[in-house]
C-alpha cells in the first residue's frame, strides 16, 4: 500500500514535531500541576513517535528504491 505525499508529510510532521513537543509539554506540566502518569505518558508518546519514525523510514526507503 502506497502512502500519498500529503499523508507522508502530515505523518512526518506529527512524528518529528508534534509528538516530541507533546511529550515535553506533558513532562513539564505533570511536574507543575501534579498530573497523573508523569513518567508513563511521555514514555508512551516517545515510543509511538519512534515507531512512526521507523515506519516512515521504511516507507521512504521503499519509495526511493522504486525511483
């Protein structure tokens, strides 16, 4: 299954910018506001971001191999 350029760009933006920023934001706010799961949430978000990054690298590799 091929991914359109627009979907790839959105996924890359989410993976590289949004998810790491969200993990950082939650870490800072959890400490200040005593939010629950101060360690688990950022770890989970980072794991998801890493997984999506790996998927995007595979997609990019396959696309470049076809060109």
